[in-house]
C-alpha cells in the first residue's frame, strides 16, 4: 500500500500546503498500519466501510478528539476518491461512513486592549531582532495571515504605492490584503534595517532570522507565544490566535462578513461565520450586565 503517489498528488495537483500534506500523510500511514496490524488486511481494494468504522472506534476508545478524527476521515475521503478516479478500487468505502459529532468551539482570541498593551508598552528594542519580532506580530494581527503565509511573504509581494500585500494562501490561491499607512511606514523602516543588516543575503523572504535565513514554523510560534504570554492569560498563544483576534475584532466593529472572508482567504462563508458567534456572545454579556429585565430572575 504505497502512499508516495497520493502524497505527490496532494502536493503537485491539489497544491496543498506542506503542513497539510504532512498531516494527510501521517493520517494515512496510521490508517494503513491499523489495517495491516489490527485487521490483517493486505490489499487496499479489500477495504470496506466496516473497516473504517472499526478504526474510528479504535480512535474514540483512545480518547482522540472528535475534531481530530474528522480530520483523519477527511484524509481518507480524499485518498479513496483519488484511488477511485485512477481505477485502483471499484467502490468508495467512505460513502457509508459518518463523522463523529463535534461541539462548536468559539475561536480563542486576545482582547484588543491586551494587544494594544503589547504594541504600545512592550519594549522590543531598536536592534534587528526586536524590530523583526515586532513586525512579525504586527503583520499577523493587522492582516490575519496564516503562519505559513507570513513565512513565505517576500519583498516583491509588497505593493508600496497601493498599500497592499500579495499573499499566497492555501492551494496557491493569491489574495490582496490592504495595510494601513502606519503599518506601511513601519514596513519601510524595517526593510531599510533588513537591507543594512543583511546587505548580501540572497533570500527574498521579508522576515529573516538573526543569521539572515528565512523563518521557520517553530520560530514564529515561539516568538508569538513569548510575547503574548506577557500580555494575556488565554491558554492558546499561537500565531493562529492572532488570526482569530484579527477576524473577531473586525466582526465586533461591524465589518461585513464577506469582507472578512476575503481577507482571511476562506473558500466559503461557513468557515468565517464562526467569528460572528464571538460578537453575539459579547452582546449577550452586555445585555445580561446592563438590561434591567435581564437582571430579574422572575
């Protein structure tokens, strides 16, 4: 049961991000290992929906979250659809497999006041590492881009005259994100410092390490976690939390949902609607605290 062809399909035809390709590969290897070691099934053509269900039961009994299981099932749906299209199997076993129900979880975000504290009170320093860290944080919060998009952002992706960033999202879908005049000035100052610090670097990525190399995922995560730990008590302090904060604060301030969808690079509106729930929950709290009728128990 070779997976190389499928991984190449994800990478070169579907144009999934490296992170997604890695995750799909691991999910598939785990499923194939279950088929081989537990069910002693040697041919992928023999897989039935009952075998997939048995794997789901195994995962649930191991206290794997339903959301994680659904992601793994999404991998299998893509995999068996791929095999069916290429004539490797005659039926798709995923058609009779239902996904576990998951409770809706609101996105975790940082309060606007805490982020204001971060950018107004925290001392980043005037040397390259501090200025780079600040730019990293400001770009994530001001644009809502993903960690991978930030890492891949290059100097030529900045349209200085129009005040736009050209971001390459999932499946190589390009989108334009506007930046404020203030952020543009900070970007200009940072690029000048970058050029003076690394005059001979061949790398075109906007953000570089102290050694003049492109950033990597763990570097970005550690940087965000370190700075957020000083201004907020939310448990999750990852780059994606700043993306959630960007979208939630836009929603709180009345931004059109379709505009938020476009800025985030979502393929459908359903993925964006989750941010309206945070705004609704905020309105409920205001009502409970302020309205006379809400305070009455009868």
